[in-house]
C-alpha cells in the first residue's frame, strides 16, 4: 500500500515486525521450519511458543511431530491450525512490535481464550501488540481502543469509553486498541483469516505419511515408444503419413533435378567429342598447320559456313523444359510439405494441451493437495512451450536431414560404388558416438525440467507471502534460496551446452578424415575409368556434404529426443493424474432437488488411502426447508460433511441421498450445479463484478443490483465503477469480508434448494453479520440451509443443531434443548464463547 501523505513513525523499523496476516501464509515445509522461519532452533523458546499457541496437541497427533510436512500453503491443515502456526512463527521471531491481524477468528472459543491468555497477554506481554479481532469479548482486555469508520478515526479511548459505541455504532469497520509504549493496540477489522479449510485432514492427512511432498518423478533411459506413438496420434496417422510422403517427393525431385543436370552435361560432352573426331578426320586443323615445324603444309581452305540443322538448340530446349518441370515440381512439393508439417504439429500441440488441461481440471482434490503448483505450472509453461515451438522446429530439421541423407547415399553409391567401403565403418562410428551423447543429453534435459519446478514453486510461494517476508526482514534469505535453486537449474543447462560442444569437436575431426577418404576414392576411380565422369562429379559433390549431414542428423535427432521429454512429461500427467469419476448413472429432473431433503446414511470417508476416517459412520437427516447449524471443535469433521455432499472426495462406504436419489449415481456437473455453497475461503475470478456474480449471463442488471443491495455491497461496487468494475486477481480490490459477501450474493442468485454456508460471514462485523443472517433467512425461507459456524450466535435461531466430534455425530437437537441439557457439548461450546 502506498502512503499518499502524512508520516508514520516506527521505533527500530529496520528490525521489522512480528506479523500474523489475515490470510495465514504457510510454506510447503515441515511445521518446525515454518515456525523457525530461518532462525536458529532454541529448544526453550520453541517449546514456550508452541504451548502458547496451543499447538502441543496438534503436534502430538502428527506421526513425525513438528517434522511433519504440510501441503502447499498449508492445504492439509485446518484454518485454525494455519492461523496458529502463522502466529507461532511471528512470536518466535522475538520482535518488539507485533501486528496480529485477527488470528482468533479461525479458532473455536476455547482455543481463542488460550491464545489470548497464554500468547498475546502471556509470552508477548512485554511487547507492543496491535491486534485486530472481531471477537468483541476480548476488547475489554485492551489498554486502548481506536474506533474507525470508512478509513477515518471516530474516537480513541479506554475500553470503558469505546465499548458502548461499538454496540451502538451502525457500521463500524475497525475497533483498535493501543497502549503507549509496551501495550496492545486492538482492532476489529472488516476482514479476517480463514476458518478451517480441511478440518479433520489437519490431524489425519499426515497420519500415514508425514512427507507429503514427494520427489518429482524422473523417467530414465530412452524415451518410451508410447510417447512417440502419442505424438504420432496427436498429429494424426493420415496427416503424419502425408508429411512423410511429401518429404519423400520433395527429396526425390531434388535428387532427380541434380541427376538430370549431370546427364545433360554428359550428353553435351559426348556430342562434342563426336564432332571433334569428325572434324579431325576430314581436314587438318588450321591452328595445327599454322604452328607446325614445317610451316604451312597446305593452303588454308575457308571453313564451310553453310547453315547446319539446329539439333543442338532443340536439345537445349528439351533439357531446359525437363529441368524446369522437375524444379517446379520440387518447389510445389516443398510448399506442400511446409504446409502439412505446420498444420500437423499445430494440431498435435493443441490436442496435447487440451488433453492435459482436461485431465488437470478433472483431477481429484488429493492431487492438488500433494502436488506443488510449480510442478503443474512447469507442465503448462516450459513443457508446453517445447511442444508448441521447439519440438516442431527441431523435428522439421531432423526429418529433412533424414531424407536428405537417404537421397545423398543413393546418389553416392550410384556414382561411386567403392564409397561403401568408407560408409559402413563410418556409420558404426557415428552410431556409437550419438548413442553415448544421446544418453547424456536426454538425462540432462530431464534434470533441467525437474530442477525448474522448485523455482516456480518457490517464486509463487514468495509472491503469496511477500508481506510476511518483508515485515520479518527475511528478504535476503529468500533471495539466496532463489539464487541457489536457479544455480542448480543452470548447472544442468551448462552441462547440456558443454555436451553439445563435446559432440561438435568429435564430429568435425571425423569429418576431415571422411572427406579425405572420399576424395582419394574418386581419384582412383577416375584413373581406372570405372564410371561416368558426370556421375562421379555429382557423387563427389554430394559426398563432400555427407559429414555435415551426419553431424546435423545426430545433433537434431538428439535434440528431437530431448524435446520429446516434454511430451513424455505432459503424457505422464495426461495418463497418470487421478481423476474424479465422470459416470452418470441416473438422469435427474431439471428441477432436482425440488424439495431439499438431505440424508446421510452411515457415511464413511477418508482423505487418502491408508489414512484414518475423517467421517466415521455419520447418519442424520435434514428435512425440506429446515435450517440446520453444524458446530464442533476444530478438526471434528464439519467442513468434511460439505466435501462429501459435493463429492469433492468419494465415500468409502455409506450413501448420501438428495430427494431420495443417491448422489453417487448423479453426474458430478449436475450434482454440483444444483447445490449452492458460500465457501469458507472466498474465491473470485479476475474480471468484472458482473462476470463473477453471473458467469453465464442469465440475470438482468436489476437482479444483480438487488442482491448487491441485500448483501450491503452497493457502495463498494459503486466505488469500483459499477457492475463492469474490475475486481483484480482473486478479488484483491475487495477486503476479505467483502469477498465473502460477494460469494453470498452469487449464492443468492442460484436459487438452489440446498444451500451450504461454511462460516461465510466470519470476516464481517457483528452488525453486518446480523443483517446478512436476516437476508439469508428471508431469501432462503423455503430452502434447506446447512450452516457451519464458530460464532454460535449465528445458528442459535436454527431449527436444529448438529454437533460433530471426531468425525461422528455427537448431538443433534434443537438449540434450546441442547443448551439446557447439562453436560452437552453444545452447552460447553456456548459457555466457552461467552467467557
């Protein structure tokens, strides 16, 4: 953010801040590495920080403890765990000033109390703390509060002065708390970090294998025949055969045109020899008489100048017409080959890209959890660039070299038969050299591709965590890491270039020897008068280019095989990525589900094979039009219920029925399009507000404006330029809270009979939250609504509440009955939230 005016004074600014961002940033590394963040390991401090941030139990659950790797951006952790690890990282840095952007919103009430008492008011008690939170129950513990509205300070004071205003203030955005010197500056923002992304996966996804990040697989040995076959089929068999046939015609016409010239010259020389013989038989040459020793032997007679029939000119015309026809045909075949090759390779690149994209879009959630983005980007950028551009260019030259070499060998063996004595050992020598070189260059190319993926991953990770890296003054360390990865990649590239030079110098040395041998054979054959001089000359001119052709052939064949590694890597993803089932066994009605009846029957689900069950025999029924709240501790399986409902993960056993139809039998596209969800992590596309609200363009502007008004977004949208205003990447033009409201507006437009709300209003203030809950109740009056909530006040007016614990249904009843039932989990959660 650029400061437009004014001044900000920060003591010891060069030391940086301890920063816990609103959207927790987690590196693809072990838990300990995330917390240490480049600092030396101090056992006492580390233990103190882990306990203060309520991570001890989480680390005990993991098989490798704090050495367990988390997924990219912590995808295998719940939102609460990500927030706590980010907080622990900030605390471990031992800075003097801490900026804590709502780390309490993503955790339940018990954990929030623990973090407040043990961490913010405990370990950090001697530090200056600026804390943003929506949990107004903690405001009274602040030393000072600051009330903001629309970017302006409304009032500053003690909690006693500000708290009455917080309850009465209609649209408060931020409440801040600050103490002069070492103290707390508490803010209630318009935004917040996420709750759970994957609740039970947090504990369970790493039970079996704590090393989520596997080494990227690298094939070994020659490129498999299946890879060449895949590229051949992508070009198309008919198209590929047409390209090869056009190459044959092009090379044949070129060789024939050269042979015709040789034949023409031989014919002329034979005619000239016959004429000379006739002349010398009829009369002595005047020149010879003139320079004879005895002077003129006889008087010089005038030459007969009578006109002769023009057979010579007729012959020249005939030879020229034939030569011109052959040359014209060669030009046509060349143009045809160029067009067919360009079209064929363009078609192949398109098909390979489309197949890769389709496979990636249909991949399972587990694949994205365990695969760094850098690897996927590498396939779609570096590898596809080779398939689009480099491979066709090199393959074109290679095929041309093959046909040119074949044509050259035909001409040479026809004109200089003895050349076979040199060509046979030459072929064996070249084969051994190219075999040795190919093995090296192919593996170097694979190593180059494999070492490129970590660069993409590190760069992407650095960009997403730039604010944390800069705040905690870790820029230099990340620069060094990037340079180390880049240097490792460049080692492979340098070795590859060196191998090319190694090949070149050997081919040039062999070339000198071969040309000398060919010239010697040509001289011997001429002395022995063993062939037609015209053909010998033609063969010799071709023979001089053999070494260059063989050198080019080896280089281009090796380069082609190297480029085929990219096809190999794309085919690996195209054929091996696990995909979601695309079966559609039941045809459902256009208005299904028309009632909104949701039934879970003994549902058992695990995130990956070999891991414990995330849902373990879950059974319950949500009746049409019923509003059900879903609560539970972090990691109890709440969000997993939605993943199962939307079939983001397939069930191990059990059934989920919608209006009596098994969701497993319905096509994925139909199932997901008939349900509406307001996700925990608000997701918006780059593009206009209109495109995000109504991607298919089915709604009128009036309808869009109406839902924006109901979601209290009209003012924000107006500031961005109306419905055609651009949101930027992932909706960066809006705050996190506004992004969640945008997702709510999108859900309001779907008019689905089943709505799933996953802590969707956690990033907005309480007043706006109440208004939105009222909007949801009005707009979805006849709709079945499932709401996951940490703020229990948002689900107190639900018809029933489902309490989850360890992947099972612990309690299911009305909120009033559960709250009055002594010893109930719901009662315990209510009391924790009110402390």
